[in-house]
C-alpha cells in the first residue's frame, strides 16, 4: 500500500483592472483577502495495486486538479492518461493494437467497441463516445500500472457507461491495474464499485471513503 498526499493552491494572480478594483471596493475586499481566500485542493489517499479511486463532485469543485496532482505523483513510465492518447488517421481501430486479433477484440469488447464497422473504421472518424472508448481500450492494452481518466464515461449513454464501469472493475482486479478516475456522475458507482471514493465540493474538505472497509472514513482539510 502506498500513501499519496497531494495538494494544489491557486493564489490570487491579478492584476486588478479598474472594474475589478471597483468590485473589490463594493465588497470591501483587499488583495490580501483575495489571496487568503484562494482555493486549496488537498487529498491524502491510501492506494493498493488494483484499486479503483473515483473522484466525484460538482463541476468546478477541483476533481481535475486532484487527478492531475495524483498523476504527477506517479512515475511517467508507470502511468497512462486517456486524454493524451492520440487518434491515428492512417490505421483502422484493430490495427492500433499490437496484440493478436482475438486478444485485441476482447479488449475492445470490454469497452463496448465491438461492432465490426467500428473496428474497421479509423479512430479519427469515430463518434465522440466511440473515440473515448477507443482511448480506454488503448489504455487497457498499454499494460501500465496506473490508468488516469478525467470525465470517466461522461460522454457515454448511461447504459453503456454502467457496462463499461462494471468491466473496468473486473479488469482492475484481474490485472492489478490501478484506476484513478474523475467524474460528476454517480450513477455508475454500483457497477464500478470503487475502492476509494473521493467526494469533493467547492468549499468544504475532501471526504475519502474507503469501500474496502465500510467503516473507514477520513476528511482532508482543503
């Protein structure tokens, strides 16, 4: 088990325009007060191999910030992020996988990308949801210890999202791959069954709930 303690503070950047100064005066604020109220996103996590960590909360609450800080805490050789997986224009989907055809098809099936016309299409020509699933399949095939994904399954219809979440849970446990995921959607939690649920809001502390022990809860001040 490894413990990750990450923190990111956004200080007041300025400068203040005449309009901004006028707003500050209206609310009785000084630049020092603005800096004191700058948000700090902090989280302390205990992660075991094969864990699924799910960061959730409303848009703008800091999920992506924490995801990025956790990613930076992992050596680059051990991690992959879906957002940085490119979409080839010169190959079909199936040609983007180095494994044998049957193994590649199984990986594509895990993410719900098993239609033959999609498999024989070029990734750049897929729909937005299909592109996301293609990137997820590439991440699974990369065999990295950590997979990072922001807006996990947000672009998918909710039935497909639930199926993909269920399959990701099985994949994590079978391969000891750790998934660090972020999304505001909570409807897939039952199928994903994360080992650590990080609940982030705008002003309060981040709450970490360890599902491997239903009684293990902690709060990290932000």
